[in-house]
C-alpha cells in the first residue's frame, strides 16, 4: 500500500530533522573530543614538567 503524498512529506521532514540532530550531536562530540585532548595534553605536559623539575632538583642535591 503506497504512502500518500502528505505522509511521504512528513516522513521526509522527520528524517531531515533527525539528520540535522545527528550532525549537531556529532559536532558537539568533536568539540568535546578536542577539549579532552587539550586537557590531557596540558596534564601530561604538567606531569612531564614536574618530573624534569624533580630530576633537576635531585641533580642539584647530588652536586652538593
């Protein structure tokens, strides 16, 4: 049984809206991913910086 025209238009608009929502969610996930990546890199750099600082302090103690 074929769908009537108004039903077909309604389904088309529903799918277009779903596609828009999926694109919107995808964009938000990309932003979240980039934010987490920046945060992880900052935390990693801070940790590496602390390790080097501790190493330098240990070297200074050894020099005394």
